[in-house]
């Protein structure tokens, strides 16, 4: 998994990079300004995720987000900011951001939010989503909190997976990344992400670890 982290504060980049290393085989590329971010985006065409600070010394609006979306239209871009301004968040979503994570979030919430976005979901801070439920750009977003319920209660109901989703599940159970699954099943990484997102929805899980744990409990894999 290749992630580009764009932020002008070295200490924040260092701390978040350590958090991101907990993801499956994550390789972290760092940029401290818009120029460096665009250079890396040109060199690394297979980025799985871009985490972009809202305010950079050489980028005070959404021009960098727009430029990245043009260069890498299939790569999810998530905004990082200390602000919870609903208007700014709505504008970011309209331009093509896949989520908005506040810098005050815990490492656990950040990881769960990133897993949600990698699975094809849209993440927003809970307080922002609750206050703007009727905003079209926000109606499909999800929130995560440290108190999010376990998926264990799903064990009492039936799960349904297509044959291809079962193939993906088997490889998720082996700890493979999306790229490894794509190579193993001869499909594109974007198709794998679609299947993973469907699996998470069916399991009512917020990340792949929870989903695999559930299907193991039910004897579906493992």
C-alpha cells in the first residue's frame, strides 16, 4: 500500500507516518508543500491514498486537490485539517475529496477512517455529519468513533457473498493487501476495492480486520 502524506509540519508527518505503518505493508511518501506533492504524484502513479493538509504555505485553497484529482482521478484524496467548517468540507467533497479527517482525531479513529476510505467509503467527522445531514454531498458519508459497536452482533444473522467476493475474502484472511489480491485474482486494484467495500458493508464492519474476524467466527473462512 502506497500513501502520500502532504503536510507542512514535520512533527505531525512523523507522528502520522508511525500510525499509518500499522496498515498493511504501508509505504509512506511525504511532502511538505504543494510542489513536492505534485512531483511525487507524477512519479508514483499507483498511489492508494493521498492525505492532504488543507492549508499549505504554497496552497491556501483547493487548487492542489483539483490538480491531484486531475493527475490521479482513481486515487482517493482525504483532507486533513484542524477545522470543522462545514462549508469548507462541502467544497472539498464537491471537488472530489473522499473524506475529511480532523487532526484532533485519535489514532484509532484515523486508522478506521482511512480503512473506510480505502474500502470505497466516505468519511466525515461525526459532529459535522450530524449538523449537515441534508447536504447532498454529505448524505452518503459515514462517521467513526472509538465507541463504535463491535460487529459481533452480526454473527446471529446470515451473510451473503458472491463467488468473487469469497475469493477476495480468502485472500483477505491470509493478510494480503489489495495489490496482492489484484495480482492473485488477475483483476484491477480498483475492482478489488469495490469487492472489499461490499464485504465490509455485508459484515457491517468498519475495517477489514473486523470483517475477517467475523467470517472466521462464523466458519466462512479459516
